[in-house]
């Protein structure tokens, strides 16, 4: 916990009892008051909706939330240029005549829709027996392709999914390959092509975007030899990750239900994450691997020294008794020079707790350490981590709450020279969540989700 009650209580309580359209309505009404603090509330709502839209592949919501982020961000003087860019890309590509945008079940459904997506699929060809090349009529943009994997444990089904912002003019197609159960491409939404590879055994999928084509490499035999691969994807081996289990030693962090202590819970999760990542080929360092006190600034300094590619700080949260039964959920934070009054207040609280370190950097100046590219990368990482954790947990646990991706001037992340994220794995004060957080299966599941998120991050940001 990083003394973030103030924000958490305000934002977490009501958010997930509301559905998307209610939140959108609320955010829009905040924007009408003209007050800065309302605009900040709206900004956070839009950000949360944006994350949901990505997770649910809801294009309309994505557009609405992006519009909101841009509008509120401008009002708050927050740099929202990346969202603005994404929105303008969307506007160009999503003019179609069917506002309902229902997923098309079968190829026959495409008849009624006039597609005006700027990208069209021209051909699908096997390059050799392992590689499929999808050719489009125009150069593909990076954010046009969304790759993710799903595992259906009950039916033992692995699904590797590419959602491509484009349209196909022909019917859906099924492709065949030895050792793969099913490969199919179809118009999933009026502006989204979905390419799905399905199998009962794990496959290795690599892909490569090159101008107007997307090459998908399906590897059925997963060998452990380090084959030299000209596709150059999945280069986990080069990546260094520093995992930071929050608190430790004299600093117990949050103390919650039945006196469960944050420093213990987060260290266990950190160790599971270390083991998952090591297995997947990453080089991993831990700021602490036992119950030891470490100054905050030494944690990021350690990551800088190790030349880490990512810094992940793991924490657990808490609220006062009054709200203990209400507030729960998982949140990811990234450091951002948010200039709102509210963020400044949280920063001030953080800083008062670490006076000695404050002097080192200088009280008002720490936001100067922020760099825009890093903030954007951290934001992306936070989204991938959040999505990974929820995806993994939702397979096995009910009622896991998505507290969203948030930003703020968090002290532990200041000074990191690489994308850095702070994960709040849940509330130790919430009876159910606390019981889960002391259960090792739950901890393993959440750590696995983080590892999936990290994989995803590196797949998309190389
Ligand atoms: Zn903490």
C-alpha cells in the first residue's frame, strides 16, 4: 500500500457496480460542471472505460472513451497526444453504415453491411507449410493488430487470436494445417477481422508485420533448442526484469484482515512471478528475496544498475475499517506527471513519508524525472499487466474486481529509467480478497497473469 486511500476510496467504490454506459454518462456529466476536480474524475472514468473497451474489444466504447480522454485531458493540461492519435486513426478507419456493430456470426451476415474500412484484406497465402501471409491493400499500422491468447481449461483449448482493424470482402475462410485443429479467418465486427488458430496442444505463434502484410508463423513442435529465427519475435532472452516486492523488514506495509501483512503477501507473489518469468526465458532480479527493509530510492537504483527493461513493484492495498467490506480489486499504477490537485495531494502524502529520500531529489522537482516516452510505455505495460492478471484470475475465481489502470506521481517509481509499474494486487482489508491473497494458488494465478501481461507487452512493444 502506498497511502493512496484518498484516490482509491473515491474511485473504486462505485465504479464496478455501474455498467459502461452509466460510467460514460457520469463522466460526461462531470465534464459539464467545468470544475477541475470533476474533470479529473471524468478523466479517470474515461481511462477506465478505455481499458474495458480494449479488454472487451468494444470499438464503440473505445471511441467514446478516447474522445472523453482527449477532451478531459486537454482541459487538465495532461498530455493526451497518443490518445488523440489513436482516435484520429479510428475516425478514419471506422466509417461504416451499421451503427449496431454486432459481431457477425457467420459469413452470410456480411451481406447487409456496407464496409468502409480503409484497409482491405487482399489475399491469404501459405508461404511454406508453417507460415501464413495476409496481404492488405495498404500499409498496416502497429495499432491495427491486436494479438492475444485464450486458454479454455475446461475444454483444453488454446486459442491464438489476431484482431485486425480491416475488412475482408470474401466469406470467412478455414485453413488447414497438420497438427493444428482449426485455423479460421472471419469478419468479426464490421471493422475487425478475426484470425483464430485453435488447438488442443500449446502452439508457438510468431508474427511479423511488414508494410502491407502480416506473416503468421505457426510452430507446432515446441523444442527447447534456441533456433535462430529470422522472424525475430519473442526475444524474451534479452529482456531483464526487476521485480520489487514492496516494503519488508521494519516496514510491514499494509496490515489487514487477521493482521495479514503486505510485506509477506507481496514477497510470495514476487517469487512466483520470478519463477514464471525465469521459466519463460527472462532474466530476473529481485530487489529483495527475503524479509528485508530497502529504501525506496534504492529499489529503482538497483533496477537502473541492472539495466532492466521493466520494473515491477508489487503491493497490496488497504482501506479503513468503515469501508473494509466494500473496497476490493486489482489496480495497476504508472507514474505520470499528472498535474491535478488530487494527484499533487497524493504525491505530497507519499513524500512526507520518505523525507530523507525527498531531500535527495528535491521536493518540487521530482516530476522532472519523467519522460514522455517512458510514461507511454509504462501506461501500456500497466494495461497489459492488468489485463493479464484479470484474465488469469477470472478463469478460476469469481468476483475479481478490475480496479483499473491509474496514474499518479508514485514515489517508488520515480527515478526508474525503464517502464515502471506499481501493481496493487488487492485489498488486505477485504475479508474475501485477503483470504485469497494468503492462498498460494491464488498468488500463483495472479503471478502467472502478470507474466502473461509481460509477454504480451514485449510482443507488442519491441
Ligand atoms: Zn505498499
